[in-house]
C-alpha cells in the first residue's frame, strides 16, 4: 500500500500574532529514497519560539521559510528506508525534518542528520540534552559567568531554556529568582526546580518584587522575554552585572518592534555588560556541555518537563501554545512513537 505524507506548508507571512491560518495542511505520496538517501518517519517534533522569526521574510541566522514550503522544525525520527551505508532501518535519528510525517534526507551530510543516543529517553535530545539545554548552558556560563553567592534572575524561568538556566545557576551556588506566568509554573519552580524565589509576572508587579528580593541588585540577568520584564530587571542591576540576551518572546508577534528599554542607562551607571548570542555558534563545544548536562539529568540534579501534544494535524495549534504560555515544559508533538 502506498504511504501518504501529511504535512504543513507555510501559507502566508504572519502579520502580528501568528495564526493557524498562516499554515496550510497538505498531503503528498510518500517519497522513496534514491541511492544515498534516507527516508525517516517523524516520531516527535520540537517547537521553538524562534520559528516565528523563520516565518518572516527577513535575513537572520537562518534563511526564511518560503511560502509553500514545508514549515521548518526539528525532531526525532525513525529510519524507515535507507539507501545510505551509514544508516539502517529502525535507527533513531534527529534533524530538521519539518512539520510532516515523513522526510527524505539527502545531499551532503544528509542535512545534518545525526543518531540519537540509546542510553536516555529519545525526546531529551529535543530539550534538556538538545538546543534549549545547550542555550541555557552557554548563555549562563559563557556570557553570564555566575559566581557562587551571586544573585541570578531568569525570565521565562519555567520554560525549556529558562528552567535549565535557573537550575544550572543554582548548581553553581547562586541565589536564583525565577520569573514566570501563573501559580502552577511558579510552584514547580520553587518545589521541583529548587529556586530560592519566584515572581509571577501575571499577578505581581515585577519591578517592586525585584526591588524587594534583590536588595543588593541582580548580578546575572538571563533574559528570555524582553519588553517590560527586561526593563524592570535593568533597573535592578548590581555593579558589574551581566545581562544575557537569550530571547525576547514578548515581542515576537508584535507588528512593530517594541520601544527601547527605559532603564538602559543603568548599564552605564553599573558598568554592566549586555550580550546576545546564538547557540549554534557554539556547535564545536556542544559535546562539552552535553556531557555535563547528561550527568546532571542522570543524577537527578536537574528537573525538567515535557509538554507532549498529539498528531500532525495539531502542529499549528501546538506551536501557538508557546505564545500564550500554555506549554508547561518543552513543547513537543508526538506523531508516531518509534516502532509503532
Ligand atoms: N539565543 C539562542 O540561541 C536561543 C536558542 C533557543 C531559544 N532561545 C530563546 O529562549 C527563549 C525561550 O525559548 P524556549 O524554547 O525555552 O520556550 P519556552 O520558554 O519553553 O516557552 C515559551 C515561554 O515564553 C513565555 N512567554 C510567552 N509570551 C510571553 C510574554 N509576552 N511575556 C513573558 N513571557 C512570555 C511563556 O511562559 P510563561 O507562562 O511564564 O509566560 C512560554 O511558556 C525564547 O525567547 C527563545 O527565542 C534563544
């Protein structure tokens, strides 16, 4: 019986908040691998806020997704047919497969295809042992450079990146305050992730809470959200503070770029440093970070959550969960578990 590949194409560039209607559902006959190619069936897709940027027609660290192209996205997949000597049927692999059930991997390096280690749950390579864990590790250590006893504040703290950054800071002997939306996420940060304090930005005045919680100021601020929360943190910087510019999700769906932070001059007054980064630049050092992160996971030193939705038909809806905070942990979508 011939297989069908169900997939989502980018239908139009979003204006303001991304909508399900910006994507178009499509079916095609499943491709067959030619010599040197590998056909995979996608098991799980991972969703990242950065994908909103890939939908825009502008130059960035990755080219935009073209209108009519399969929406770009990473995942874990099972090899179902291989005409490549390095891959056999049944192997689990990771790569940029796109929002579709099957993907044909071809060309030099098979588009970055790599094997999934067998000694951990496979979805971990999409979260704490993948891009979000690596982002937390390099952002915190390379740019934040926390020292024991310092005060570290993390926004988006209950998310995939923020929760790892916050816990790494705690493991470094810092006092850690997480900012997140809603009582459920704040309780998890306190009770499971072991943070010292939390701020519920949906219910509390962030500036007032940071003033009360950080009387000596913030030494490292790891920012995932931008906007008013960034501004409130800038107002509380300690002398020689480091501001890690990881992301700014509060602005990703704005039609116009947000107004600049009002408290930027505090960088000057406090002789602080503010630096952005893209985790892919650290690729040669990924093994070093992954080794340490895997040790933390194995020994139970890092708590993590995965939010797993079901079915390729729900890909756009799953993506939108990132922008209203519905996701509780790394946002994943299960299409077909391995061996099913
Ligand atoms: N620089 C890099 O190389 C790099 C790499 C990966 C990710 N990132 C960035 O890291 C950040 C986190 O990404 P992630 O994949 O770990 O996602 P995530 O934090 O697991 O999910 C996104 C979270 O953002 C929060 N959020 C959404 N809208 C918000 C708003 N208007 N104001 C404040 N918070 C809001 C929500 O949490 P609440 O419920 O708490 O609101 C939501 O759960 C993003 O900014 C992303 O772009 C950067």
